[in-house]
């Protein structure tokens, strides 16, 4: 978009004027290379030296690491697998909700047709600081240390805290801010914070980065002697959706006029970023003569299919937001989803305008802002650049799933189109989900991207006939079109050797009903109709039960049904048992690839 890719076997030297000092970083924007470690830090020192002096100046580069190929991670997310939640200990179930005392909330969520709430998508094998889960930094007692913290993780928010007490925040996203103190600091992907800590008189203090879901952490011990651990971060209760959202909204109502002492006393165990208290050291007002334009950008998604959109469209569907050079553009970011989104703007700093925040004349300048669930943020910037600049969620897999737009300056001609490789932003992934049992086999294979599925569904089993057991089958190759979270339409062909049935074209739709019941209706070219309902109950983190009932106007039985249970052994395999009104009782293996 802005910089052509560096092709294999080639190199490129980047030269650019330094317009500002501070803590920054770089990374690849090709595919999912960032997850593989293609990133690094950039520190630009001010000409006159730092205003706040430190005995040591240390960069801490935070990251998450998976042993899987990142494209396999993306494929796993798109197939709606619960495996990552199981690995992180965050998989939700009826038994778990009962144990947590949140069974009512569990079914209230399902009545609303919402998937389980979570604060993370992926189960990582390690969380790292400067490439290590644990490291030490030599320092003398009483030394003041400037820590330049960069969140280069692909998909992880971190809570930062220290054994030495509150962190003193002196810069955000490379820009100096008036110092404030915070016990625990939530840092989103792409954000940077400069914080000050003091080495204790005895021992080595722990500076800890804990993943937002509490599934892991990385630590740096500063000093020497006995280690002084940082306080643990409270884990979220995944079942209490109402409580979690209420906690977010409660913090949004806080005022930014609190003193450090009052703010520290009122700080929540899992605080939001302290945006309301951030103040620039110099006025950040924009030209008063510039025209002001405001647009609203809705952030939303579907965890069950892993689609993430801005204004209900992905990058490949609608890529451009026009920008007029010389205007002040205000972006109101409205998060209608249940996840945090770190929204990042290329090529510009924006002013973060917080309701009930500090004096707007000293609004902090940032390039990334966390937009909490069911919340909104207002940012503005002076459009004084040129050409095209990306604006996207910096959760890598959300961006890859479509949560990105291009801010395109309008002086490039009416026929200008941003240079995008949309195939990279909307790739196809192949999925298989099925079972082999003693009495039958059922499942589907699917090639899918954001809104299209090309696949085949099958069900085959043994029936008693005059000559013994006979194999019956029904196979449906179809094209499905995703419309929204509740509706899909499909067309295809039904091949079968079932009694009273024939091969025929079909069309139909699926609809998600309350309590996560999936309804499907189809009509054959012959005029025969079929209507079915199916539902899965997650009993424990690994054990689920399922049921399906179906009425076919051309069936000998009329009403057919199936019920069973599945136990997850690993990411790809499980044990399954089922009883079918057509094929009876059986058991075997389930598989998901």
C-alpha cells in the first residue's frame, strides 16, 4: 500500500527524515509474518537529550509466540474451533457456568445468539520480553530505570506491573506526556509506553507482562539479590459477561481529573488504559481554520466464522475512506463487539479526545488506541500528508480477517484505487469436520473465505435390506453465501440412493435461532421440502452433546432424528457416539482438520 514488498533475495534501504523522537517499532505487513517474528524496535533520541533523566534506558519488546504456522492458526480460528480456549483454560461449558454460579448468564448469552465472550483468540506457547520468557538486567540499588515498553505481540494485550510499586508513565506512543502513576497498565498491540521504575535497596524487582486472559506471562528482573515478585493480576471470570462489560462501562464513566493519589486508590484490579489521565506536555490543538469532518466507524465481527469488519464490510469488500488534504478528520470508533480492538493509524498522530478527560488543548497524541467492548472512542487528526495510509485493528488475525480500511487522500485523481493485494487479505482455507462410526459416517469438507463456502456435506450409513446390510448415502455439494451472523443462503445438488428420493438440485438457507439453535430449510427442484433444527450443548470443556431433528416431505419416515455426544481428545481428534433413527446406535472417532 505505502511501501512495496521486499522480494525474496533482495534488500531495500529506507531513508526518511526524523520528525519526532521517542519509542517506536517496525514490522512486516506481508501476510502473517509479524507472528513469525519479523519486527524490531526503533528509539529516536531527542536532540537536546531526554528531559526526564534516567540511569539506564532499556527497551522491552513484548511478543507472543506460537509453535504453529500462523496460517494454521488463522484456519483454526475460521473453523470455529474451541481448542485454543480449552488450552488456555477459558473454554465455557454448562458445568463450568454452574460451578462459577453463572448458569443464568450462560443461557442468557445463548438466548441472545452470542458466542462465548473471551478476551483472547489464540492459545500461545510462550510470551516473551526481548525474545525470552524470563531475563535479568544488571542495575544498582536506587538507580532510576527508563523502560521503553513496546507491544509487538500479534494477538495479546498485556497488563504491566512492577514489584517496586506504581509505574510512572512519562511517554505514550513515542510522545511525552505529563507523568502519571499507575499500579497496573493495560497495553494494546502496537502501543508503546515509557515508564520509570526505581531499583530497590535490596533484591531484584520483577517487571511483569501478564497476558490479558491470564494464561501466561513474561518477566524481567532488574537488580541483584533475592527476587521480589510483582503482584499477580486477577483473572477474568469468562462466564460473567454482564459483570465484565459492566466493569468496562464503569471505568469509562470515570473522570480524568483525579490526582495520582486518588487515581491509584480507585484503580480497578483489571484497569483500562489510563487515557483519561494522559496529558501532552505541550498544546496539541489543530488549526482552527481547518474544516472539521466527522465520520463514524462501527467495529464488529463474528467469532463463529471469524469475520471482522469496519462498517459491516471487510477490506476486500470496501477498502477506502476518502480524505481531503487540509481538513481535520474526526473518527468516532464504535465497538459493537465483545472484544477489545487496538485501532492503529499509519502515517499520522491523532489526538485522543476523551469524554470527561483532561483539558482538550493538551489531548495526548497517539497512533494506536484501545477501543473496549461495547464502547466508543473519538480521535481526530490534521490531514497534512498525501497518498494512501492504512487504518486497521492491530490484532493481526482481526486485520487479516478484514478489519482494515485505507485512508486515501483525494488529490490522486477520481480513478485512483489503492494498491492492495486483496487475495492476501481474503484467502481461502480448507476445513474438514466429520466422524467415522460403527454404523455411519457424517461430516463436511469446505473451502471457505470471508463470505463464501464451497463444500460438500455427507451422511452415509448401513441399513438392513433383503441381502443383508446395504449402504445408504446422501451427499450435497453446495455453495453457501454468508449474509450476516444469523443468515446464510446456499445452492447445490443432492445426490442420494435413499428410498423414494432422487438426485436433484437444491436451494435453501440457514438461520441462527435463540439459544444457538441452527435452523435449515431447503427445497428441491422436484418441489419436496426439508426443514431441520440442530443444537450442540457444551457440557464440560471437552464433552459436548448434540441433537438434530429433520422433517422431509418425501421421506418414508417423515421425521428423522439423531442424538449423540463427543469428547475432545486433541485439536484434531475426538471420541463420538450417536444414535440415528435411520442407522441406530454406534461409536467411533471424530476428526477436525
